[in-house]
DNA sequence: TGAACTGTATTATAATATATAATACAGACA
DNA sequence: TGTCTGTATTATATATTATAATACAGTTCA
């Protein structure tokens, strides 16, 4: 896979793994139904324990980002807006929290909106293969 | 103080305490140089250990949100944009990450901008007393 | 002055979270 | 039939979180 772990990062390893794979999925680098490395394979690549990978995969499956098939492998889940209704609320709540702090730090509304436009320009709607 | 801990929350207690006090500060409910409860006092109110409060306060002081004076108490720090330069980068990075996921979940740019406008309308520039 | 309060520090202990290690089982596949 | 999958279990080690019990130095105020 195309990411590395950062051992100076204070987050648990399985959280870093989740974040990296999520980024690959939402950025469209990994396509729907594309296979991701097996638990053992990725463990070897990152030189960490397979159980840690398994925990990350299990979480990602719960969040609806991947699915696993016994004896076949793990794959990117096809997009399904309704798959995780709670996640949207969570993200909106986090978004508001961050914006509130930016207000406090005197970041202008224009600057904040500029960031939104930037992200949407860069990652705007793409075909999901 | 005007908040409670949620023991179902998976975050550590000291993180919840930090988040709650930070919210009180950035929302302007707590004013500059206003005194916040003493370590022991808040510990008693929340029925948790004083050391846990102390850890939260220490972190908040490091982040420039409060300051403590030996034998006198802990107080809300006057706003200082330059106090924590790294924090802005961190927030911007988190903001982009959340927006990227919202893009993936088919939330429109208009919806995202509406959230920004809402937060700025609600918490827009106020006098810092 | 002295009692009661402050922040801060230290040491010990317990509980929980995280990570590793070693196996095992059942199904897919060539 | 090997070799690969996901998944599960048990054990162990380490780190993080939380509690508990004290202690010290400085303030506030009756």
C-alpha cells in the first residue's frame, strides 16, 4: 500500500491505519470493489502485528468503508450514502466545533469559505468506478 | 461549572474536561481573566480525582487558553493570536480532512458553506471582556 | 497569627487500552 | 493438495488513564 506509519504520532497504530485507508478511499485512489492488501500482507509491509491490521479493518467495515469476504480478501465498499447515517451528524458536529475555534482565533469567514471552495475544487464530484 | 461528564463517552475524562472548558472560553461565556474553579473544587463537583483536573488544566495552559497562579487560582487567558501558532495549522488541517469526507458523502459545497455562514452568524466577532 | 484556601509535585496502585505473539479453523483457489 | 484468505482465541507486555494519599509553598482573610 502507499502509506507509512509515523511512530512519533501519538495516535494508536490502528487509528493511523484507518485514517490512511480512509483517505485513499475518499480521495478516489482506491476504487469500489478494489481489493486492498490482506491482513497478513499489510502487517508484513508495515512490520507490525496482523491483529492490529485486523482491528483497523474491522472498524473500517463497521463504518461501511470496506467489506471483507472470508477466504477471499477485503475490498473497498461501493459508495452508499445511507450506509452510515450517524457519520454525517458526527462530521457536521466536528465541522462546527472547528469553525467555532477558528472564529475565536480571528480567522475571517472569507478565509474559511475559501478553504471550503479549495477542497471542493480539488476533490469535487468524480465518477466512482 | 456548567458542564457534566459523559461516562459513556469513550474519550478520557481529562479530554472531556478540556473540550468543555475550551467551549466555554471560545463561546465567550467565560471572559478574559475570569477565574475558573480550583482544581479541588471542580474535582468535587464532578466527583472525580483532582489529579485528573490538574492534567486538563495543565494542557489548557500549554495551549494558551488559561493561566494559573500559584496559591491564587486558574484564569481564562486574554486572547492572543500569536500564543499558539501551531494550533491554527492543526485546525486548518482538520478542517480540510472533514471537508474531504463531506465531499465523499455527497454533501454539496453550498451546504458546507451554509454551515460556515451559520457558525459565523451565531458566534461572529464579539467584544472580549 | 493561624486556618483555609490556592497551584503544584510526588509516589503508589489499579484499571483499561494498545500491541505483540502464537495458534487455530474454515473456505477459496489454482 | 498446498497456499492463500478472513476470523477467532488466548496469553503476555507495555502505555495510558484514573484514583489515592500526601506534601510544600504561597495567598487570602478573619
